C-alpha cells in the first residue's frame, strides 16, 4: 500500500465529525419491544445468557436494557465478526470490560467453518452453570441458554456455528446482511447433545433511545441500524471521517483516487467514475431541456459502505 507521508499531518483531516441536527435515536419497532418483554419473562427458565456484540464496537451500543438481566444469570460476552476488527489492542479492551464486570469474553468469527473460540463456548457455559446455583431447575444435565444482542451482530450465525460444531448439522436460523432478520421471539433450537443444550434465538434489540449521536453513527456504520433511517450519504461521510482519522487509506487504491481526501463528495464522485455508476438528469438550459449523465452519488455511497462492511477496506476498531 502506498504511504501518504505528506497527508499524515493532522491538519489535513477533520478533528471532529459535524453531526448537525441529525438524530438516530428512534428505532424501536414493535417486535423489539415485544421481544424484550418476553425475554425478561423467560429468564427463570434460562441457565446462562450469551450476549453477542460486534468486535469493531466492543463498548458502543451494548444495550443497557440487558444489564439488569445479565446480573441474575451467568453471562458470556462474545465479540463477533473478528475477521473485520483490528484487535491489536485486545488486552486493553479486555481490561476495560473487566473493570465493567465482564470477565467471560470470547472473540469469535461465527461465519468461519472452524472457529476455535466457538468450540470453547460449550465448555465455558458448562463450567459457569455447574459452578453456580441451579435452584430454579430440576436435576438433570440439560441446559437452556438465551442469546441476546443488538441487531445484525451475528446471533443467528452463532447458533448455526454451534450446531455445525456439535451436531454436525446445517443452518437452523436465517442469516441476513441487514438488521431485523430475526423477528421471531424466543425460538428454541437444540445445538448440542452432550450435554443437551438449547439456545433461545431472540430478535435484536436496540435501546429505545440512543442518547449519544456518535454511538448511533458507529451502530449505523456496522449495519446495526437500517441505513435509510440515517442516510447512506451520512454513513458514507462518517466512514470516510473514521478511516482518515485512523490513517486507513486503503480506499484510495480501491477506488483509484490520487490521494486521501476529506471531501466526501469528491470521494463519491471518484467511486462513481470507477464503478461506471451514472444517472440521467434533466437540466434546464437557455436552449431548452436537455438530459445529462451525472455521477450517481447514492450508488457510490452504497458501494463504499458495502465494501467496508465486507472487510475490503481493512480491519478497524471504531471504539
């Protein structure tokens, strides 16, 4: 990769992102509210809670509504999508989580056919449950786990990965690339025979209100909030800001730019040219109406966000 020494000067790029009057605070569909209510009601039947979150945002967006639940059952935090995250500061992340009382943490890539940390889930769950009280359950070595998390962090992929590892079976949960795929509330799925373990798949639940706008933007960038609720142009601009701030300039070669840029309009124009994305627009001139071909900025923004989410712009840590 080319190194842009002349542009590493901090003055070249924005220090802060201008959020303006934007809001990403209200996305709490009915199935989320229903899901949260039924999850709480089912807690007494659950032996352990598996919270799954995006490893690129290990702190941002973890739903505070879950915390009251996590205190009453053994709890494992899975930081998923490891293939997309820069974990060079993994130890500092673990120390911060430890200060917050989260001590059972695994980094996972649930889409990989063989993930060693997925194999560690059942032994860790078994150890946590059997070292604690199971006063609410009959005797017998069968366990029920609840999988919780915000949308699109890989809950269904986790269930499929555990089934693949322990039952040698295929998909039990539908996997999608956008939030809101799982709407069924508390679907019970067997994932292991020795011991017998069932997982309760739940819909992704966001906080009813996201107070911090930057937290909301990180969630949107990672695909946890539906793009159209924030605006793909805004998400693309925040992505450019985030990459430049971290001196991650792989987008320059990806889209044939001459050099890094802090101007999202310029970047999107270059992307549209690279991809051949144009749209026909009517223009009024002195000699009448004519149709002209202009760069399709919306298509360019979509592609910019998509390649980031696929990991084609490199591994990042947004927190």
